[in-house]
C-alpha cells in the first residue's frame, strides 16, 4: 500500500511540478502568451493576452524580458483626454514620499524606502501625457540649478565670441514662468489592508493559497503663483495586490523507513512603483476635470458630450 501511495505522490510531483513552476528561458519570445500553447489557451490567459494581470497560476516561463514602454490603463485614459482650449503653464518643484515607510524584510526594517522617490518625474510625465501633449506646458524647476548653470555657460560663450569679433552679444530668451505650482506627495502606504487564504492538509499532503492587499495614497494640489491660494486639491488611492500559492508533501512510506518530502509554490506581487504611478496619473486626470468644472480651464468638447 505504501508503494502505491509513494508512486502516486511521485507521479503527481513529476506531472504537476512542470505546470506550476516556471521554466527558465533566455528567449524573450517565450514570455509572449501567444506562444504558450493550447494548454494555456483559456479565459485566464486570454485575459493576460489582453493586457490584464492574473494571479491564479505561474507563467510557463521565467525569461529575460525585452524593454517596454509601460502603458497602464490610467496612462491610456490620460493620453486620450481631449485637448485644452488654452494650455496652462505649470511647474513642479517637488513631490515627496511623505509616508516615512521602509521596506520590511523578514520582520526588520530595511534602509530602502517602501515607495519610489521619483515622484517628480512621474508627475511631470503625467502632465506631459495629458491629451497627448496638448494640455500642460511644464516649466523645469526640479533641475533649475543645472538649467541656470548651462545658461550662464552659453551667455559667457556668446560674450567671449562677441568680444573677439566686435559684435553685439546675443542674449538668451527669458525662462518660462508658471501660473500654477503642482505640489503634493505620496501621503500613505498602508500594508495588510486585506488578507486572506485557504489551505488543507491530510496524510502529510497539503496545499495553501494566500493573498494580501496594500494601499498607496497620493495627494496633489494646484497653487496659484500670484495669490498663493490652493485652487485645486485631489487625493487618489491605488491598491497593491500580492498573491501566493504553495503545496507540500511530507510523508513516511515503506513502513516509516523512507521519507518523501516535496515543496512547490509561486507568488505574484504587484509593482508598488506602478501603483504610485497609476495613482499620480489618476490624480492629474481628476485635477484636470476638477479645474474644468470650476472654470479654471476648458476641455474642448466636454460640455457638448455631457
């Protein structure tokens, strides 16, 4: 009887292990769902082919991915926004991580921060993405020191050239000034907002599934340069999903003289960086709609469509 159980367990491991554990591949094409074969051609992978995320089982391959331009749903919505009747000029000085969170690693605090420190870059990208570049004119302020130094070098070179040729020095155009400043930051990173799982074990054979939801919160406001008044203010929230499943076998056979031990598992963690980016893009989109509703600017064609 023990030999039969041992054969069944080993057969299950050999047959099921390949399906649940990804195989390594150096070919980036193996990460394309279109090449995975008929055994993956069902609704779950059709969802993945359409650009969705899935946490139900492992991909058949772990492979080296090609670089890609990330276009999240919030990015597409922002990109397809109708143009502005008149483009506002805005500046972004800083967009900080104000959560104070550090990455956890086996119950200890890591030196790395839990969320990205590239908030300014994401805000500028979202502002320039809006309406496929037909919305905001963004004045550079985060790297203003470098910009001023470069202008000084150009001005000095032109003065030297003018003195050597006896010509009048050619000046530089004035820097673009903004009517509004976009400020804010990542104000919250809450972990274990929702957790759950299910598992079962019998005769030394067990299986378990677990999931966890975290949350990122972003605050963004538009401030008038002339008066200092906060004109617009929005807050957005994005969940971060983590999922894992595992199975194991720990059983003595052959009258307790032979041990079979086997473990298998897979996990998927949604990118916190992408979650922050999505929340920022949603905040910019809401800021635009809120400004339109309050009469600070006009989205071409919005009133006619409503």
